[in-house]
C-alpha cells in the first residue's frame, strides 16, 4: 500500500505547535473534494464537514495537526543558535539531526550538534544530554550573518521525509498526530462516498495539542458536536523492552485501539466496539482510570459536556524522527469511525 496522498502531503509540511498553518492548509485543500464545507478558525484549527442525510446527531472526529519541534531562544556571538523545545523532547533524539527552520525569509536548514564524543570527559559521557547543551549550526560565518537569516522565536522541525517500509509500514516524524488528522479526513470521506450519515460528520484538524490541548478546547466550544471521537496515537508495545504488565498488547497491524475509561463516555466506547464487530474490523482495547493525555480530555468537558470516545493508532518510537505506523491500522480506524457515524441512532440519548 502506497502512502495515501493526504497523509504523505501533511507529513512533509512542517507544523510545530503554534505554527501549524502550512500543514493545516494542505489538509484543508485535500478535504475539499468530498466536504460540503471546509474552513479554519482564528486559532488555526481546521474542519471539513460532510452534511447529514437527516436530523441526526453531529459527530466530530478530531485529530491534532501540530507536531513537536524546537524554537530559537538565543543567537550567540559565533552565529550558533540555542534552542528550546516545543512540546516534549527526549534531547537524545535531537543530537546529529538535520533541522529545517521556518523564518520570515523562508526555510533555513541546519544541523543540531554538541561536542564530539572525543571532547566529552568520562562523566559527561555517562550523563543524559540536556537541551541547553545543544545548538543549531546553520553554517553562518558569524552572529551578524546568522541574525540576518534567523530571529529569536523562529521554530523548526527535524528535516526528514516519509519512508515506506515493507508490510504497509510508514516511517516519518509527525505521525503524532498527522496520522490522526488523516484518519479524521478519511473517515469523513468514507461517509461521503457511502451517501452520508444521519447527522453531520465534522472532521477536525486542531492545533496546539502538544502544548495544552488548546485547539480541541476552542474547536469543541465553537462547533458544539453532540458526539466526538478523538483520534491520536498510542504506544505500540510490540518492540524489544516493552512492558505488558499494565497494558494490553497493541501491536502494529492489530487494528485501532478503542479506549474505555473514566473520562470517556461508556456508550460511545461500546458503540465503537459494536461497529468494529459488525464490520469485522480488528481492534484492541485499552483502559484509563484518569485522563487520557489526548484531546478527548478537553472535548468531553466543553460547555455542558460532550459524549466523547477515543480511538488510538499503534505507533512505534513516539516523539522521534522515526515514528513508525502501519497503514492498515490507519485505514481500519477510518473504516471503524465511518461505520460508527453511519450507525449512529438519532434517538441515542448518551446519558450516563
């Protein structure tokens, strides 16, 4: 299976939290052929609406379009850039990576470096690297040249392109959570191709999840869906060193993960399971006793409350340049959510 055009396109466009505009514009453009309405709000969260066929309940399917990145905090006298994190990084993931910065003059490329191993003393070699000890080298001759090219506050992401692997697997940065945005759009597309659902289906690509669930919070308030399904990634625990003592196995290719939990609406979770079984879609279950760490946490308490579920996508090597997912899981997640939408009874009360 080749990487679908929508997914491939949005994986290639940088879009760290707060600077998602280019990735969001690409997502909207590729949603236009099947959606009755495509637009964006003041914060940058985008939506694509597939109109319902009756007076059914509005379903929002929510992925977040932002990714983790870095921002320039200081330009030193030798022209090296010091950086902070946008979202959560393990600094060891950054060492030796190529980086692309978004500046007022366009893209500027560089590399993330630190002292060579030969220059590290024995104690330094044992310590985990810290972000404050890393820098970006853009090849500037001096501070003056660097400051002509880059300003404090410019943001960047690791400079890699998607890679296809055997068994329908894809490697890329920003699969967390461009994969969820792809699934949201693909589910809406499948509903449109099937002739619609009883109510509107609203695919959302929201912003700033990695720094506080901000886009989901404002988008849920704006659109007031009756039901919502957040789509995000979860750890694929089929790699060496995984601990299954507190979790169910979610291997690549085992299908979407339907979460049950204290903050998630039990009826939504149950209807997702029923839809998967009716359509013979493989899935696994996950459980949470508190918050989920996803946009679902902001959506379910919007206004007077929204009946919210969570569908997760198994992902290896989260928050790295080599995040790895299975395209079958993404397609099955979209099929699951489309089936849920088409089966959604307008009379369903969603009371607890």
